C-alpha cells in the first residue's frame, strides 16, 4: 500500500481502521458508551496524566469518533483533529483555545451569519473582542493586531460573496507576529486545503458537505501541527503559561511521547475545552458522518458539475441582475479562484434578483422541488433568502458588508439531475 494514499481512498480506509477487533466488522462500529474500563490503576493514572492516550469518557474521546477524526485530519493534510457537536461549537472552541477575556482576534467580515453573530455579540460578552479587517488587503490584519491579538480568522469560500479568502499572505503575516490563521473550510472541502497555504488550524461544519445527507450535526477542529506556539510566548499565553487544572502543565512545551506530533493545539482543545465545556459529538452522529465522508468525493463531483450548469443557465436570465459563482469571476477575484480552488468551483451559487427583497421572497415561495432550508451541503438542492433569515440579525450596513443584498438568494446545488434543478429554478423566477 502506498505511503500516502489519495484523499478519496483515505475517506474509506483511513483512521488506522481495517476491521473491528472483536467481531471483524468492516464498517466502523458505533461505540455507544459513556465510559471505558481501565486495565489497572497504573493505566488509569497514565491516561489522566496525559502520559498515554486512550479512552476515558466519551465527552472527551470515543473510538467511533476517533476514526472520523483521523480520516478528516489526513484528508486536510493536518496532524490531529477534534470532533465536536456542531460547526458552531468548532468555531467557538477554536477561538477559545487561544483567546480569553481581554484578548482579541482579527477576522474577515465575510462570514456565515451565525459566526458573525458569535463574533459581534457572544464573544463580546465573554470579553473577547473581534476586529474586522479588509479581506482584500492582507496588511489590514497586521494593522489591527496588537499584543493581545491571539488569532486571525477567515472562511475559505465565504457565502454569499463566494470570493476565496487570500490565505497565503495573511497566514505569513500572522506567523511573523506569532498569530495563527484559523480557516473555516466548510464550503470548500476537496477544492482547497488551507494547510497547503499556511493556515494553522482548519474547522468544518460536518453537518454540511461532509455529512451530506441532512441527518447529522457535527463539527471538527483540525490542527495542522505546523505552528510554533512557543516562538513568541507573549503572544500565545494559553500555550506558554502554567495550566493549574493539569498541575502546571505548559501546553506549548508538553509534547509527551504518546502524541508523536506537535499537536499541542488539538490536545488542549480536547482535554481542556471539550472536557470542561462538553460539546461532544455523539458516537451515532460520528457513525453517520463517516458514512457521508466515504462518498464525499463522488457526491462533490456531482455538486460541482450541477452548480456550474445552474450558474451558466441563469446568466443572462431576465429576472436575474447578477450570478455570483466562482467559475464566472474575472480580474483579481479570478486570480484568487485559480490559486485556491484547484479542484473545482464549489457547489454554491448566488443570484441577485432585480426585484429586490420582494422578488427574493416570491422566488422562495414559488419553488416546488428545491427545498427552502437554512443549510448547505445537502444531497438535495437548497435555497434561502439570507436577508430575511440567516443574516436577518445583522443591521442593513452589516448585511451589505457581509455581501447580503436585499434580492440575494443562495443556492446550495445538490446532486439531482441538473435539468430538473434548472427547470424548478426557472419556473420559480417566472411562474405561470
């Protein structure tokens, strides 16, 4: 077997799993258990002291979830992963793993509405400030940074604008300052690997394309194992000061033999935040997400082909003012697409309707096959009007900053036959 398998092979065979040790089952079993028997007192002591990795309690880790984590880390080119209960949990814990009250992060404003709300409201209540930079100007991330800046944050393919984030220069600026770049890669699985461009941490909402069937909620934090948390200790105090919940452990310097890789970020997220805050992924959802992951590469090929067909069909439609699709971009935006979306242009298509907010609402109500759903990444085609739903908590100015205009409709293109998708969208634009 090759030393480095292709990602679609890893999706089926990765995770150090060949068969179940007791029953020889090929499918990863659901380990639906809360806790685990220790071999003896010494074994338990080593586990709790992090001298050895193993199962203690499913809130922290689980054998089913472990296979999912290992496969996701390998596919993204990371060193370790921590699966959690939702994509929102993944984003929150990714930030809390580096920042505490009095700290700040610098982020692109082109974000999922729930993340934007987390950043502008909930994190503020926790004492963590979020400063918004200009994603078209990488230097703006440095300009907004200070001695209390703990991370940069962006989405690879932010909707609704769908213009790829310029990962490489922002990651390089951050590394020089001792600041990691955290990238949400939910909308660009397969098409982009942020670690290849310098990102330190990747998060996904597994609920979306990776799960793919609209049945299970989950998230993941993936540690690239490529960031030196001790290079500028004053910039990363979470990893360079004693943690009294683990007898004074200093996470940036605590690399037990059992870990085998520089994954202090992932270990701290698991044994501090997941342990204490508890947003654990259920073993059953981990099982369902593994099923989705195993067919991701086949499904995403169809998603992308159908998205292109939809975008091409709607370009020039009399009711559509603009089609927002990476494959149609020109100029500087196209340069970003060509650099970062090397395996296709994704499954999301935006349409700006000429009639504004009322046209957007009418379009949604006229759909017959396409689902009106607050989600992306389902095998089914989904549509939503962000101004009245996902981004409705934002002010009009904040909506425009995020790329949400009154007549904007987001399509998450599924794997039905493209002719049927286009037929339903077309009749909804011009109902009889």
